[in-house]
C-alpha cells in the first residue's frame, strides 16, 4: 500500500517542477526544453514571477548550439518562451530582458529583428543589451529573462 501512496504523490506533483525550496521556490524543467547539466536550473517560479536562466541558442533535440547568427538568436528566444509558457506566461508577460552578446555591432540588429518577429507587437519588456568579452562555449548571445505569471487559483 505504501508504494501506491508514493506513486499517487509522484503522479500529483507538478510535471515541470524539479525541486522546491523551504519558501516554495520551484525549479523548472519543462518537457521539450534543453537539458541543464551542472549546478543550475532552467528556471524557477517564485510567487507570481518566473525567472529563466540565461539561454543560448541550443537545440533541445541535440543539446548543441544551432548554426547561424539569426537561427541561434531565435533559438535562444524560443528556449525562453518554452519555459515561460510552461508556467502560463507569454512573451508579452516578460518584465525584464538582459541580453549578453559577444559583438554588439554584429548581432544587435539581428536581436532586434528576431525579438520583433517573435513578440509580434508591443508590449516589449525593459531590456539591457551589453557586449561581453566571452560567453559560454564562445557563443554570440545569452539571454536572461523574468516573467510575470500570476498563479491561477
């Protein structure tokens, strides 16, 4: 009977939640997302906010960077969108974007283009784009984001 109770508890747990802190912060790992390896999580829900880890243009099917600047930037935004949507948020619910790029002159216009296409229309979130010396895997972009996604009663 004990194994049945454990099975019921596991089956009732939120599908996208991996762990929960003592204060109720849940880490996120939605189906179809990239795989987090190491000491980090893809995202976390804290109250009505969803915090998404810095995302690169990694293809969830291969867990490798996609080729081409525009395709890679688009994939980074799509990775963010998937995690936000898993918690009931849309791109229009984004309240903060911080975009790290390896070459501002090379990719800033591409970031603008892809973001405009994916958002479709305002509201656009407050955004900071900054050039950094180096990104993980010598990538061109990493996007950090926060979403407002009130818990449904």
